[in-house]
């Protein structure tokens, strides 16, 4: 059995295939449902949602504005109108509550591309020595804001793979295919989970936004861990697991508190011992190591 086939095998035996993939299935349903809402208008003439992930108007009354795009716009000296500000406030409150990087794992369509690259990389057994610091994304975030202020242009939107993918699906992919393919090949051959985990400033921004969010992954049954390492293999940000799972840092409880956690639920899926679960940072059942 290859490494790619081994990951999650114990969970499938212990819990069945459906339970061992339930959060992954739910994420895909949500991602494709959101994408479908945007595409039913231009494709079928049924305008449920107008716009894109930067700014949208749902059912004629609900505005949603990407705060990262809005912040870049403000850096250029262009401030959103009332509707845009309301939409930005709604999005800020939502991702503050559920966890900023939920955007990355549950909404962003590029996540499907990077997950596919990670899956294929595991099946092919590709290993690379390329190193790229995880703080690189924060430097890119800062440069995008400073660059927008200096040039008067919302810089990230010029090369944003998400925007390119949305426009491509509506108007024809054209050169957008090269950007999406570049992200896929980068994650496949250069750096594992490199785009989302090391380069994308959108993930960096939403991570900062959700730093204090109540919704968290917890390890209340961490004493049952058998060190199979499957959770580390499937996690897009594996560095967030060890402090909570192993209690290596002083005073660290079973909650994964890192803002880099995407709340994707894959660690819950692949654990045959049900070590992981969703919780809140206020959950008393996780406050004393699951006791």
C-alpha cells in the first residue's frame, strides 16, 4: 500500500468510508454550491448572486464585500460606499466568529486545486527539499497593501487566482488556465501545500482576522492518540497540531488555537481514535485536557 493509500485507512476500517470523509464531503458541497450560486446568473439567467467573491449582492438585498480587497481599495484612496461598507462588516463579523481561514477551506475554489495537488503528490510519493517560510505570505500581504497605496491600483486583484478562475468560468478561461495550472504544479512539484500555506496573502489576512474566533478544533481525547501521523499528513497547516495534540508548550490545552488552522475537519475525518472534534474556545469540556 502506497503512502497516499495508507492515509486514513485505519479510520475507514474503524468508522466506515462515509464518516472518514464526512467533513471533506461537506466542504466540497459548500464550495461547489457557492460557485454554482455565482454561475447560475451568467450561465442560466437565474441571478441569485451577482458579482464575485470580492463583492456580491445576494437576492437583491444582501451585500458581501471581501475586506482584504476593500482594504487594498482604501489604501489607494478609494473608500467603499455605504453598501460596500455594510457588506464588509457582515463578512468581518462572520469570519471573526467561525474562524478566518474557514474562507480558505470552505469557500475558496482554488482550495480544490491545491487539495488535488496534495492528493496526487501523496499518491506519486513526491518529496522535495524546497523550503519556503510560512511567514512569506504575511510579507506578500504587507507588500500588496503598501504597493496598492504606492500605485493607486488594487494590486492583488491583478493576479488573484480566485478572481481569475471566477472570470474564466464566466467568460472563458483563456490565460486564467495558466495561473490555475501554475498553482497546481507549484504545490505538486515544488512545495507541498505551498500556495495556501506559504504564499497566498488572502489566507494570511483571514488568519489574522480569525485569530480570536470562538470555533476551534480540539483534541479532547488526545490520550488515545496512537501516533499514526495521518492527521499531520492531511492537514494543510500541520504545524498547528502538535502543541495541542502533544501538549508540548507550557500551558497549552487540547484546543488548536493557531490562527493558521483552516477548520477543514480533515484531522477529524482521518483519525481512527476520534481524538479530534470541533469545539469552542469556551467549551469547559476541553479546558482540562478533556477531563
